C-alpha cells in the first residue's frame, strides 16, 4: 500500500478540458495527493473535477511535465 503524501504543487501545463467552475490555472499553487509510484499528483478542484498531473523537475523541459512539487508534508 502506497503511503499518502500531500504536497503543494505548481501547475506548469494543463492538458484536458476545464469544466465549468474549475479554479485550476497555470502558475497557481494547490494542495494535492502525490502518487510516488506513478509520479503524479491527484487534485480535486472545487467543482469536483478530478485532475491527475504528471510531476516534473523545475529544470526539466519535458512535454509531459504538468506540475512541479513545491513542498511535501
């Protein structure tokens, strides 16, 4: 069983369509649940929309990178 790790993350790229009422934006920071196994952050927006964002390093220029981790807690 994977340990739950909450993180503050910054969105660097969004793929997929934002639904009505979504607050997620590129450049903004949010709290989500890190899946270290899949290297993704799971985030539920205020409108209930589920996001699964691929984690990358700040220096990385990957087309797959959707967020960077700012802090773990």
